[in-house]
C-alpha cells in the first residue's frame, strides 16, 4: 500500500472511531461532521474523501456495534445449559444487557434512516440478518418439523417482541422499568412464548 | 365566555388540528410553527398564546390519537368471542391495524421527547396509562390469583412485545413484513404467549 493510501486508511479508521464516540455520547442527532473533522485533524470537506457520506459512516459504526452484539450473544449461548429454551432466554437477556450498556449505539442501529432515495447497502443488510442465527438455531432444535422460512418468521417475531420489551423498558417512557426487573420480565416472557409455541406446535 | 376567549379557544382547536395534519403528513420532524401559524392565520409568536410550547401542542395531538386508539381497541374487544385469550389477540391485531393506518401519528406518540428538564404532564401520563386497561382486564380474567401489580407487569410486557412486532414490522427495516403477514404473526405470538403464561401459572 502506498503511503497516501495507508494514511487514508488510518484516517478513515480514526473517523469511524470518532463517530462511534460521538454517537455513544450524544446519539445520532448530536453528531456533526465539523466536530469529527476537527477531532481527527482534517478539513471538513476531507471527511468525504474517507467515507462516501454520513450514511456510510453511520453504517460503519453500526457494523462495529453489531460485531460486539454478536460476540455478546455468542457468549450468552455457551454460557449455561445447552437446552434451546434456556439458550433463547439467555440470548434475550443478553440482548437487553447489551442495549442497556450501549444505549446510544444500539438506538442508532434502529433510528438511522438512509438519505431519501438511497437503499441500505447489501453488506450492511447481510450483517444484520446474520445475527438472526442466534435465535434461528435454538428454534430449529425446538421445531425440527418447521421449514427454514417458517423458522425465519418465528425468529423475527421473537426478536421483535424482545426488542419491543427492551426498547420501551429502557426508554424510561410509558413502560419504564428498572433493569433488574426488565431482565426478569424478558426472561419470563420468552419462557412463556417458547412454552406456548411448543404447546401449539 | 367572552368573545376574545371564544376566539382563542377556536384558534387553539384549529392549531391542534393543523398540527395533527402536519404530523400525519410528514411526521414530527416536518412540523414547523411557521407553517401552522400561516395555516390558521395568526402571527408566528401568537401560537404561544394558544399553547404553552411545542411539547404541549404535540401532547394535545397525542391525546387525540390516544382517544381514537382507545375507541379502536374498545371496538375490537366487543367484536368477537368474549374469551380473554381471543380478546387479547383481537386487541393486539387492532393495535397493529391502528398503527398501520395512522403511521406518523402513532410514531409521534413514541418519538416525542419533552424539552430537556421538562416532565410529561400528569394528564398525558394518565391518558397513556388508562389504555392499559384493555390488556389488564382480560389478563385479570385469565389470572385471578395474580395481584394488580403482577397483572400490571404482565400487561406492560405483553404490550411491549406486541408494540415491538408492530414497530419493526411497519418500519420496513430489518423485520419488514406485509401487513397481512404481520397481523398473522402477531396473532400467533400473542396466542403462544398467553398459552405459555397460562401453562406456567
């Protein structure tokens, strides 16, 4: 790699890390190109030599968040009884813990909207979809008779339900609950959902 | 009422309706005091003789949205078998339908944040909390041995789970699904949750 390319790669990495710190501290709405440029020591306009646009920058930060979430879920999977039901409960609680510990970065994953007319690029969609395997695998063990498509639907339903409990619970709005209580409620609801799904299968 | 007070009450009502149309068309982010003032034919500053601030205006619109949601849920309650399980399923599907038909107004209920340092006023909180009775009542029939506090927790969990499925499903992001499929998935998940909760009670 040429010196110029090396320098660009390094600056780009610094830019992504600066954006991550900014989102983590003040959310998506608080992030300003000007501040990021100053922090990494380049001109405002030069930021767009490093990333295509703000969408790409935010998606790159999201990619780092998803990688850490992936690690947290992998850890939760192996960290207890191997029964698929217990695994699903641990994954749900780990998702809650991750969101609470990375509140703004986790919110940014869901709040970010592409500029009008732009689609989320395939690499970002595929990173997001890949995380569903944590839910899919235990479900496939519980429901061996279901097709991959049916399992995919159940996985998304289960994720959305848990996400809703985490989102409203952490929002401190309408359904605000202390974290310890929220973890218990999520565990109870996932157990009930799985019990009910098995009973009705 | 004096002529001046009458006129103020009428203008205030017009302002709230204009805000409702604006949110309905372009979401919270698209609403501008200037446009609302022009629409009701008053000076920009005069808007703040009609409502305390933007927070109050948004909450008044929210109050109208909640009243319509309340009516939709009441209708769903009586519109089918009286069994509490079936009632819970119908309420969840009605919530989904309402959100889909009132997307921006429904989103505004959850996206609105008070200005820093300001609390949501009691009247608005109590209107929000009042809607939980639709979930609470069937749950109380299903679980007569539970305390009001326990029933309240289960009602919030159930609501958050359904809200998550609706929110991500309608978001057309990560978990986008056609409305007919989403309604089916919500019905299936609520059935499973209730079955599981009953089995574990």
